[in-house]
């Protein structure tokens, strides 16, 4: 029976991974050119930073509501599918945007759709991941995500290399968007109740959101504040001619490929070494900002590698840590609260870094590095206490 559950859990993770491969191909392909696209339509660096941050704020803050509603109603799949439909519909419509304000609204709508579905998908995934190892389960899912996230910018880059327009790049992403929704429907009918995939009750069963959870959230929020959104990075590459327009999406594809490998590696380390791996992940990506914003083209590529390492950790072991600190019956709201806190600080950090970029790139870099360093004591504390329990 246990082997069958494990087999079904792996199949569920892979199905969600395939669905999110197509999802990431869609919106990460779009994200790879959003900065230059907004600049082309007349947006300033401050506007790009605010729009990117506001999109993430909305994209994370509503997760508090959707996580709570999904947990209370038990209709995880309903909210998940609604979120994906909004998420996937907004991207191709960017092809029709003629003003930066319209493009910004669609960019925010895409993030809103993601906010509806993400905490509930993560909660469903946490049940399956428990059967195979939380770090490995989330890492495998993130690696599949990032295969799509690598392919998306390359698809867009191919359109641009053939002298296509940004609008044509957005339009072609309608194909993976439809494939994403088709795969999700298959997963829904094969696994209507993913909670049944959890092989054993978590040791925290029956407890609420612990002190360790809130400290962990504090560390995650500081990482979010100091992590520059790629829209601002791409804006910088275009504005300062660090990379040509054709190579900007390729730099993003490189980061997403690194993200996939980092997610798998950190996932394995998380299952073997525990929560302390998050400290190593932060240190590994700490210097992306000076390389990206102060260096030339060569250092910018290295900076994107480090940026990808950090993203891989955020999307895998940061989520696995939440599942390790929260009982199954509270994970919907726990992921919603965590995502909301992460998103609020991502917005504040993005807006501040956009403002700093217009006045002092050195100030932007100092803020980015300092915020990430400030997160380390939080993760140290959680790791020590979690290991002692």
C-alpha cells in the first residue's frame, strides 16, 4: 500500500510539473521581455520597478485569501483551475497592448491569477512531496517548472532573432498556455483528492502556526525585499546596453536553467541536512546584485547564474520548509500567509530598488546585499531549533 501511494505521489508531482512546465514557458517567456517592452512603450525605471513590485504584491497578497478559502471549503482544485485560467489568459493578450499602462495592467492580472492558484497547488504538492521527501518533491517540481522557464525565453528570443516583434513573442505563448490547462484537467480527474497521497501524519499534527514558522517567514521576507525582479534587471541591460535586446531573454533562460539544477541540488540537501541549507542558498546567490548592476556584460552573465541559484532555492526548499513547520490541516492558509508576507516585502524592495536605480545604482546594490544578509540570523535560528526537536 505504501509503495502504491509513493508511486501515485510521484506521478502526481510529475503531472503538476508538466503543467507548470507549460505555465512557466508561458509567463516566464513573457517576463523575459517585459522590462524592455515597458521601456519601449515609454515607462521609466521607477514605473518598471513599481509595476513589477505591485504585480508581485498582488500576486502574493491575495494568496492569503485563496489559501484560507481553499482550506475552509476544501475546494482546492476549483480555486487552482480558476487561477491558472486567469494566469494563462493574460499573457497572449499582451500582444494587443499599445500603451505601457495596458501592458502593466495585464502583467498585474497575470500575477493575480497566479496568486489564486499558488498556495493551493503548493498545499496539494506538499502531500505528495511528503511521500518522497519534501526537499526532493518540491525540488523535482521546481526543476520541471524551470525547464519551461528556460524554454520560454528561448522561444521569445527565437522570434526576436527572426526580426519578429515583442507582440509576436507574446502571441506565440498562447500555445503552451492551452497545453497547461489541458494537463491540469488530466491531473484533476486522476487525483481529485491529493491529500490522500500523504503517507504518514506530520509530527506537528494538531498544532497551529508555530513561533518557528513566523521567524522563518521573517527570513523569507528579507530575502524577498533584497531580490531584484528580472524586469528591473532586463531594464538595466537594455538601458545601459549591457546586453542586446536579443540576448536579454537568453540571459533569463540561463538563469532558469541554473534555477532547475539548483532546485534539485538544494532539495536533496534539504532532505539530508535540514533547514540550515537555506543559509547556504542565500550565501550562494548573495553577490548577484553587484555583478548584474555594476559589472559589464561578462560579469552580468555570472550575476544571472547567481540570481538563478537564489531563485531555485526560493521555489523549492523555501516552500519545503513551510511544509516541515506546519501540520497538513493548516498548509493552505500557511502557504497563503507566507506568500503574502513574501510578496509584500518583494513589492517594497522592488519599488525601492527601482527608485534607487534612478538615483544611485550603488545604493541599490548595498540595499540588496544588506537585506539578504539580514535574513541569515532568522534561518540560523530556525535551523538550530528545528534540528533540536
